[in-house]
C-alpha cells in the first residue's frame, strides 16, 4: 500500500506544479492583451488623473511579478478578487456558475458513460457484425458533426417541432431537482452525443486488443459463455485505458461546454467566461480559466491514480 | 457409484485430420491427414519440432482451432459426439467439463485480475458441477495433492504472487476442477527450470494416474514425453512420422527422423588443454551488483581465457543474465572491477570507447526480437561494419558477403528482411552481426533456448567452428545442461547471485559433484521411461534418511 501512496503523492505534487505553470501562462496571456484595462473600463473620455487613480486602486501600477504573486497568493486563499464589471466578489459569481456547469456535466456523464461502455462491450461481443458496424458508424457521425450543429438539430426537433423539451435551459437552484433535469435535458443529450463515440470506441478497442491473450483463450477453453469471457475476463483487464478515456471526456464535459452553454443559454461557467471576455472583465477570465485548468488537471490525476489502483500487481504486492 | 466403463474404452478418435492456417491471403495445410486415437485413461505424447502441428492437433481434440486456423477435413469423435458438427453451445459444455486444457505459459494463461481459487472454481460453477463453496474445498484438496505450499490459503493469491512452477501446477489443478475425461497438456513445462520441471512432471503424472484421466501431452522434448506418455506419435510438417508405445519408440525407433531426435545432445566439443598461466581475456573481480536494493550478484570472480568457452549455468533468477549486463556495461556494478586483457573497463558502457565496445559483442536469446524487422540483412550486418570499422560501399558489401559465407548462408540473403528467414537462420544473422565487429569475446545469452533441438545443435556446431577459426572467446549463458556439456571448456554454476561451483568442464561434470550441480544434473530428463519414477523414489529415500 505504501508504494501506492507514494505514487499518488508524486502525481499530486506534479499536478500542483502543472497548475502553477498554467497560472503563470494565464496571467501572462491576459497581460499580453492589447490596451490598458483602466482606459477600457473608464472609457476614452476619462481624465488622465482619473485613470491614474483607478490604476492605483486596482494596483495596476505595480510591477508585473508583484501583481502575479499577489493574485496567486489571494487565489490560493480563496480570494478571487472582485469583478470589474459589477464589483461583485468573483468567488460568489463563479460559485453558482461552476455548480451549474458541474451539474450539467454530471447529468451528461451519467447518461454517456454507462451507455458508451455498454455499447463498447456489446460491440466487442458482436464484433464484425452489422450491429458493431452500425454502432461504430452512428457514433462516428455524431463526433464528426460540430456540437453546436447537434445542439441546433436537437432544438429544431425536440423543442421547436415536438415541444418535448424547452429550447432554453434557464435553470436556477431554487427549481426542484427534476425540473432542473428537465430544463437541462437538451444540452445534456447534446453533450452525450459529443463524448460517447470516443469512449465507446476505446472500450471496444481495449477489449478486442485483449482477446488474443492466452488467458482469454484459456477462459474460452474452460467452456465459459462468450459474454462471460468478455465481461469477466477481458473487461477488468481493459479498465485502465477505458478509465483514462472516460476521465478525459469528463474533463471535456466540464471544460469544453462553452459552445453548448451558449447555444442553450445555460447559466454555466462557460457562458460566464464568454460574457467576461466580451466585457473585458479580466479578473473573472483569469479565475475561470484557472478553475477550468484545475478541473482538467484534477481529473487527469484521478485517471492516473485509478489506473494504478485497478492494477492487481500494485494492489496486491508479492 | 461404481464406474462400469471398461478401461480400454475408446474416448477420442480423429481420422484424416486436416487443418489449414492462414498466411496473408492464402490458406496453407498445417496438419495433413493425421489419425489420432485415445482410450480412457491413456496418455498420448505428441512430439515434434516447431511447425509440426502438434499443438494444433492437441487443440483440434477439443474441436477448437485458433484464430487464423480452420479444421477442413477429417472425422472428430469424442465419446460419441461429433466435434466437427457440434454447435458452439455443445462444445462449450464439453470444454472445461469433459475436456480441459493446460497451456504452455501459466503466467500468461491466468487472468491477472482474479485470485487463483476463483479461476479454479469458475469451470465447476459455470458448468453446474458443484457449488462455489464445494469447488473451493475441492481446490484446496487438489492443491494439496499437487504439493502446493499452504494449500488452505494458496488459492487466495493472485497469479503474479506465486512462482512459475506453482502456477503451472495450479493450472493443472484448474484443468482437473471438473474431473474431465481428457486433458490436453500443451508444452506445460517448456518455460520452466529443470528442477521446477520435475515437480510439475511428477504432479501431472500423479494426478492423471489417480483420476484415470486420459491425456494428450504435447511437447518438443522426447525425454520429457517418455516419462509421461504410454504411447508416442512423432510428427513432422503436419504429418505422422511414426507411432509406437513409449518403450519401443525409445528402444527401437523405426524412422531416421526419430533417430535424429533421439540422438541430439550427443555433440561434444573435444577437450582442449587450458593453460592456467595464460593471460585471461576477461577477468571479473569481486563484482557486486544491485537492482535498487536487491543484491543480484554477490562477489563474482571469474576469468575467461582466450579462444575458450566459459559456460555460465543456472536457473532463472540466478543472476546469469545480470552478469552479462554488468560485463557489457549496461548495468554498472556497485563494487568490483572488470578487466579486459589486463585493462580495467569503465563500469558503464557510456564511458567505454569505441574500441572497448567493439571487442565485446552479444548474441541474444530471441532472434525474432533482436533483429529490426524493417531492416534488410545487409543493413543489420553492415551497421557494425561501418560503425566500428568504418567500412562503406563495395568494401562493406564484400565483407557482408564474407560474413554470410562464414555463417553458412547464401550471400543473396543480404537483400532479405528477417521475416523471410527461419528461426535458426535469424540466429545465424545475429551471430554474423556480432562477428562483424571482429570481437575478442562474444557473450551468448541463451542463444539456443528459443530454437528446436536439431537447429540448436547446428548453431552450437557453427559457434564451435567459428571459435576454432577466429579464436574468439565465448561467455555462454544457459540454463540447459545439455548445451553446457556440448560446448564448454570451463563452467560456472550460479545460484541466487552467487557462484556455487566453477572449474573445468570435466571437473565440474564428473563425480563427486557439488550438491547443487548434482541437483541440476539429476533433474535433466533422460530418454528412459523409468527415469522420473526412479529419481523420485531415490529422492524420497534420501529425504527420509
């Protein structure tokens, strides 16, 4: 067990270091944007004294590295600063949005992951049949189409023509749970289509890859039914690559939702990011980017740890 | 319940069995009309070199053909069931329950993700033979019968937690889990050390006799099969060469090919006079090496004389390959020195100069993986010529042709790629590549282990001829005592990272033996059907005394 803890600690340290580098990149990226923030906020007609005072207030007159350290120190303490647009605390602003985004991601994942893994196993079981080929074709077509297009098709069919689901997913936390699910059904389905193909094909490939191994031949020659060979003997050993691709797709569900949120006017973090970029609310942009990055790093870390933990050699040392 | 079936009852009949295998787009015959029959409780040995179709026939007895193979002709009858027309479902009911399979590599054939006992219990539970709890109890009984350590808890380990020999016995137990009528043993001891092989052979023999199970024992080793089988079929290129009872086969083989198989291992290098005073080409002094904290080599001292062969013999894990890694500088030792013609070599290959690197070359166990499959033979042999000797153009081509002649291959092989060559030919290319550098010492790491016996004999003869002509020294690492007897001048016996005995061939291999050398020597199967029984009896007596 100790060796596992050691590896986890190593990965964790590496993750934190990655985040540190990312924070630097984000900060420098925002710095590199053209134009002066104070002038942008106060407008062209502002007097130079006003601009200077405003810069002092925002501490923009300090050298870059000092501002970076101040920003990062405050950030790790949970103080994300204030929005420039409306002066509200960013943590408060982002908190609700992040919760909404995570809700949508979880909703989509709870449909996509079981369906994708299930279809992947079925495709491996009936490989090279019409079933396998048609699944492969359908899922491939869904990832070949841009996600906003799928979104609009969903709206066209399921909202406009048949009126089953609302086309705008305006949810609040006051709404009952099932109303929230209902309201966010269309973006969730759209996201499911986007991420499913990848996971399903990986599940199939990982299992098919193992079918040539001697222990699968052994299981077959023990007279086990085909489904049992696949489910009990191939699948557990294929877990590591499958977990990896699932987690990457989960990360995409959180980080890559910007377009889908905009299409369905879903009040998530992606929407906030887009709004903040257009209103030049740079502290909010920085904070959202860092949260996206942290999600990505954290989920990848989980994937690493899970694939180590599902390895019997690590779990049960000699 | 009393078993009323007579012992001589016919269990399996295969007539005119034809099996094809696919290479690329075409199907070629790999088994060409072989008849096999087997009675209840009888053990049949199938023997032949690689490509003889023996494993394929073994699997066909289960009505099974590997992917890329298909059964195209013949009758297949198992106890009244036609295996060729049986539905997949019918076959499924036979597999594991009435016909079981024991594979060559137990390490690869156990699912790494499950405890042994759960894999053992799977067949009986799935076939409805017994409940899980009952199966677990049966398993413990069988583990006990097969002499596995701590049979109560043995099954609760994972495959990677037990040794190779134990795993092979566990697989035999797994095959026995439903008390089948027939077990196919597919080279079950080929991957094991000789001392471990004995345990597994004894266990298999015991359990097959005890449950009166019929068995087909597939192997390339005639000595092994003569311990196990009542009757032997010799196969070659998918056809039967001859068939006879074991005793008659060993005593009076009818066919030339069988005689060849029987007479391998007779090659002996002529003894040479060793001058102790002569300056050694390689001298290792007080060498200690570690893999992180694990002490793999303990205080190794050895000296190799010019134009001689030093055999390093030991079982897996004895550190013999690590010794090669130290000498070549791949694994810098912790302490100790390696001297080459009196000069101390830098411990890491990174610090050795080109000339030092050139003079020590290696040949590996697996010619398949030691040759780049995308390179032509001319590139494979030519690279060391350019790298070490600076040969290019016509000079290089000329030398490549000379080297190919030296290893007794046609010079037009230069344009081929490795996949167009047989295993023995590939190993010859590896030898040519080592020779290209004009080395003074070649380290041969199990160079004949992956080859058929007749082929490996040819390789040994070639290596000897090269030594006589080129005065090159060999450090010959092997686990195979027959090879040691054939080619060595001096011998080092290794056990758990230490040298337990070293000396000239005749000293080491004539009595009185060192205790461990004796164990190794006595564990090598002999072409005598009574050898195993006698040996076990003798060991039993010694341990009782």
